[in-house]
C-alpha cells in the first residue's frame, strides 16, 4: 500500500474516524487496475488512491460506504458479465459496463474505531469489567472527562454521585448506560432525576441493575453479565442500522453504461433541459453530451 495512504489511515485512526481500505486482489486484462493497487474511502465519501478507473470507482465508493456502515468486509467482482456469472461464496458480482472491459476483484475492509467503555467508580466490579473490556479490544476509560456520546457507560460508584453522573451521561447520548444498583435504590434515583427534568425516555434506557440475569454473585461474574449485555445491545443496534446514511442512499443509473451511481458522491454530472444526469466516469459523460448534441 502507498505510504501516503498508510499515513492517512494512521491519521484517521488517531482521530477515531471510520474508513475503508480497498485493495485489488485479482484482475483480468484489459482492466487498468493492477493487483496490489489500493485506495482509502472515508466515511464522508472522500476517495484517495487508485483501485481502477471510472469503471470501478462508483461501485467501490458505494460498497465502501456500506462496509463502513455495517462493519462487514466484502469481496467484489466487477466484470462486463455483471451478475450473469456464477458467484463464488462470499463474493458480490457487480456490472462493469465501460468499454475497456476486463475483470477486477477488489477486497473492501472497513476500519472502525474501537468501541469505548467508560467506567465510573473504583469498585471491584468496575475493575473486573476494565480487564474484560481491554481483553475484548474496547478502549477503556476510567472516570473519563470526555463526553459519553457513543460510549458504553457503567456507573459503579456504590451510590456516590449517581445523580450527577447520570444527568451528565444521559445528556451526551451514550450507546449504553448501566448502573450497579438494586432496583429499589435505582427507583429512587429515577424519580429524583425525573423531578429534575431528565426525560423519562432517557431514563428508560438505563439498565439497573446492570447486566443480564445470569445469576451472577461475585464482582467478576457481575462484570461478565454487564459485558454480555453490552454485546447484546451493540449487535441488536447493528441489525437495525441503515446500510448507508440517508445522504448516500439515493442512487441512479448512468444513462450510457447503465451502472448504478451514488448521487451524493457523483463526480461526473451534466444538466440537459433542466434534468440532471449522473455518470460513472468522464467517458460516459462525454458520450452522453455528444449524443444529445446530435438530437
């Protein structure tokens, strides 16, 4: 992979930004791509590098955004035969209608920030969950000052500062909030926060007592039940998330080659008689405009 792409990947990772790495793993001439060609696609749709020309760019960009959204890698095969061929297991067949022809197979790998686990409290349960979280690749933060937005939060302060912490955490839209507390004690906390203006809908998101009902007794068992609940919630959210964000979902067909083009990220467009058209590459745009001039 090119050094500039590696440097960009390191920079995005340091900023906790998602992106996808794209690598050409097989080609059949006359495709312009070569095995080992690589590109990087950011979550905002920026395309850096080279993984083939305009014949592959739109499809690679679209599939990269989907990979970033669902966290799943994919193997693409772009060829003139499109979906007519017999797919190998795990491969997505896509049409490549550009005149150059050839076949190119591309591996798209999403690179996502490590999930955050924010722990409040110095209890044995928090200590055990810290060890479990680190072993599972979470970025563990003890009593963090950073906003809890998107983080998985456990409050295990043994009753100290629960009210203040919950107000702060719930206002930041966390991915998960659990409190190590009895149902009776948390009911008092819930009513106090509601009286202070915290929305009931936000309070309903709090798991108290935290963790799945595994019959846990020791701090380590309670920590395990909490992590199991966090994993359960993460996977449930992943199933209902859209494949791509609303700004990227609209697609149209290139009027020349018939390839699907993502409207939000299309680089080649033309407006004729008040109608806007989108193209996979500059060549298709030129052919379209030449055709329109002769009409």
